[in-house]
C-alpha cells in the first residue's frame, strides 16, 4: 500500500506546464508560475501558489522579455499547506484553511475578468484539486463533471489524500443526492485507464 511520506520530494526542474481550464482559470506547475514569458503569453494577472517548497532556496522569477515595454508584475496568494494525509486529516482542515481563501481569490480575479493561475510543484495533484473544488463549490458542478472538464484540458494525477478530500466535499455538497460509495474508484481509477 502507500508508505508514509518522508517529507516533500526534492524539486526537479521541468519545463513550464500551463493549461486553460476556463476563460479565467489556468492550472500549471511551479516553473510556469516563475516564467515571466509563460505568464505573459497566457495573459496571467494573478497567481495562487500551492507549491509549499519549505527549506528550498527562494525561486526567482525569470523575467519576461516581450516587446510590450512595461515591466510585468503578478499578484500572488501563497497558500502554504502540507501535502500529506497527516497534514490534511480527513480533508476538513484543507477545506477550512485554504479553499475559502482560494475561492475568494479566484472570484476576485474572474469578476474583474483577470486570469488566475493556480499552481503546485508538479501541477498534477494539489492545484487540480483546488480547481475542481472551486468548480464544485462556485459553479455547482458535480465532482465527476468538474474532474472530466479539467482532465480534458490538462493531465492530472490526483493523490489519494486529495481524492478523499474531493469525495468528502461531493458528499457534503450533495447530502440528499445519490453519492455512489464507489465514486472515488469509478472516477479516479477510470482515468488511469485512459492515459
């Protein structure tokens, strides 16, 4: 089964990865969030940083060298949470400590028609989890619909602890609905077969 996490995995350099989820919501990895060229090319205005890179040297922004002339700057909301099951318990602390802040930031950006990038280190689990929950909470999408929307536009590999958070959120949002007890298996394991 799963072995206990020994702390954050060391950061490995990769190319910037970014994808448009909705008109104003983008998902990506750490390198996309620190690449001025990538941010400029995608017209990103603000960044929600879920990377939690403690003990690592502070990353510097690679500046944009476009011909616009004006110096670019991006507002950042840094959400520092643990990425392990122990740190998020049953999912309540994750929802309570950061989902509300994340949703407010996304709402503030989208209301002004500004684009926001939600990113984590690799871009494949925590950031997609936050975007899926936003779609569930703010756009009243069911988990499977939100997951399929994101998966159609971006590769995801959602960790089991984040899957549990999303399934418990689905149950909390739809207490009277028929939430299949095998929901997690049917959604997340089906997607593994399609890649």
